[in-house]
């Protein structure tokens, strides 16, 4: 009985540790090698949205830093092509290659915009600034300010969505905690769940409803984020 309780608590802690927690803490609480394969897969699936959010946040910070650096280089008097390379070589790699090949910069920026949509605006600013003979630094500065404001809104939104995401995690954890408490109180929840057709029906129904609730809650948060 004690190993069953320990396993349930380990699974709960394994799923409960936020995706932002350190890998060392996560491995101490519940190493993947000590848990069933389906539990490891479930945990990784639950953490995929968080990993995507972290990747988007990292990319957004990189773009903002690159735009700020580009504006500073332009204001320092560097030619636009050199300033673009000096500001970043990773945010707009196609544009950097276009600079080195003396190709069309706005077209290259639009190609880079497949992964970073704000670069379409930078391409438009580039065309207008080059055509008018000036004003590119001011346009890039305003674009960086817009990107900065958008990141502040996303940060506030992330705080507001923390509650629904915590609810989604609890939908997965509560059944495990309930079974563990039942065992501690002397009941036999595992015997009921896996010892009769009614128990199997309850177990399958609970898993399906928990998965649907988690999917629905995460879907709400993802749709709200997609509006920005």
C-alpha cells in the first residue's frame, strides 16, 4: 500500500512542478526514469504549451533588442546596411545574407517575417526610409516602441492567464490526490476502479473528462494569446 501512495504522490509532484522550474528540482522530485512511460508522456504534453510560450517570449525579446540596437546604430551615423548587420545576425538572417550579397533588403526582411511578423513592418520602414533619403532611424525607433508596448501587454496577459493554467494542472492532479487520500483513509479506491466494470467505467470517464477539461482550459488561454 505504501508504494502505491508513494507512486501516486510522485506522479502528482512530477506533474505539478511548473515548466519554469529548474531541471534539477524537477528531477529530484520525480525523475522520469522512475515513472511509467504514459506519465512521462503526459507531463511532456502538458508542458509543450509552456515551452512554446517561453520560445515566443525569447524570440520577442530578441527582436526588441535587435530593433533597439538597429535604431541606435542608425542614430550613430552608420549606413543602414552596416547597421542592420551590426544590430543582429540571428533575428533577420536572410536580410544579413542579402546585405553581404548586395541583394534586396526589404524582400529579405519579408522572408524573415515568416517567423517574425513584425519584420514586415521593418521592411516597409526600410523601403520608405531609403526612398525618402532619411527618417529610417525614427521609424525603427517607433517600431521598437510598438514592440516594447506589445511585450508589456503580453506580460500582463500572462499574469492574468496564470490562474486558468493552474486550474488546468489541477484538473490532472486532483484525481491522483483523491486516490492517494482514499488509500490513506483505509479505503480501497484502486480495487474499486480496477476490480469491476463500474470501476473501470469511472476510471475511463474520469480520465476522459480530465483530459477534456485540461484541453478546454488551455485552449481558452491559447486563443486569448493568439489575439496579440
